[in-house]
C-alpha cells in the first residue's frame, strides 16, 4: 500500500478494469503501464488523459506497484498529486473517475476540471 499522500493511486475496481482493457488490447504489464495526464481543454479548462504506454521519459513520476505501474509527466503531476483513479459501472454512468483533491470545480461529465 502506498503511504505517500501525494501519490497517484488506483482503486481495486479501476485496477481490474485496466487489466481487462490491457487483456482486450493484447498488451501486458510490466511491458506496458498506465499513463495519466492533463491537457488543456474541456468545459472546465483542463482535461484528464488515460492511455497505455511502454516508453518512460526521464521527467516521469512513477507510482503503483509491481503488478501495475502508473506514470505521469511532471507537469501533469502538479495538477494530479494526491489523485485516486476509480471506476464506476453503475446506473449513473460508466467509466474512470478521477478523485482529484486539487480540483476546485469539475464539469458534469467528470472529464474536465479547474484549479
């Protein structure tokens, strides 16, 4: 368990969904990892990004454990420190959710935020 309060973490449900998506795409950890990031845009000003990657950069921050590595570039980490990635498949929506303590407001769809 990661004890760093600034770490980017993932819930068990989101982790399982990531594994399912990796399996469906025929890619495997540890060759690939989950890259999280932030880009400008969206109705609140900043949008979350999720992707699979297999190339680390020197300025990347690494989180996770021996089974799933989460990687974030330093610029995005300034917006995402302390964020937890969750997954919901309930009646009110399906998809990944960023529980971001740095977000002052988020849009209704949960895909963008403002600081």
